[in-house]
């Protein structure tokens, strides 16, 4: 399984072990873990709730993993994205990539993370001292997209 959208936390070590055991030629593993911050846009955040469209989100991320395989010489990739109610310091996202050499793993990991931050269909609601607020979970970063030759979608 390459993509999981889940409420449960994940174990980096276990996920990397599964990726590594799939290919004895693995010489590099690159991973990224994103966590919930206690502040956003200068405001305190006590909780964050993430939502998605089941099926659509997984299909979208699967397509980007396929694209990463076409662009980079990688063996495998794993993306886990949590949804539901999360607290500061909770893990939100894992991107892990294996390849023969570090450069391809680093590039593919960054490519997938840039996609997740700018294009993946997630919605988040933050709880602040002023109350709940919906925040566009997709950070618009045209420079990150342009680096990969991806056109920004209209919100």
C-alpha cells in the first residue's frame, strides 16, 4: 500500500522497514514528517481538524506517486496523511521514499511534499482563542510548483 489516509498515528520506523524490505537494492531512504504547530498566522492553535473526500484524495496522491516514479529513479514511496482531530505536536503527514542513491530520494520526497502542501484535497479547521476557523489546507506556493513544472490550480 502506497497511500493511507487515516485517523491513527503512524510509526516511522515500521513504515521505513516495510519500504526497505521491498527491495534489496535500496541504498537510500528519505523521509519527511509534518507535525501540528501550536501557532498559525500569529494565532494560538489548540487543535486542528483535517477533512478530505475519501477515494478522491487517495487517487490524487497515488497519481503524484506515479509521477514521482516517472521523474525520479526511485524504488518505492509511502504517503500517510492523518485526518480527524489533532493536537499540537501530533504527527500529520509522512512521506518516505527509497532509491539506490540519496539524490533521487531527496528530490522525490520534496516533490511529493510540495504536491501535498499545494495541491492535495484536504481542508482544515483550527481552534483558536477567538473560536474555530476554516483554513485552506493547501498552501499556495507557486515557486514550489514551478520548480516541478506544475501549474497552480484555482481554489
